[in-house]
């Protein structure tokens, strides 16, 4: 859970920074796309970590 909490805090900080950058440069669409990409990458990282943990525990169902 510590990794998940750190990932969420990092994601929140990145989203906030990108939204501020979008306001200053009038590139809201580009910033939105970058936020979407960061969100997708973070979700994939959390899912990969979950699967690795289940694999290490020899769980029957390794999908998260």
C-alpha cells in the first residue's frame, strides 16, 4: 500500500503541475493529453505491481 500511496501522490502532483502549465501557455488540450498519458501509465504501473505481488505469493489468480 505504501507504493500505491506514493504513486497517487506523484500522480496528483504531476496533474497539478500540468494543469498550471496549461493555464500559462494556453495549451489545455496538450496538457490534458499528457495528464491522460500519465494516468494510464500510473494505472499500468499499479496493476503490474499488483500482479508481481500475487505472483510472488503464488496466488491462483494473478490478474488484478
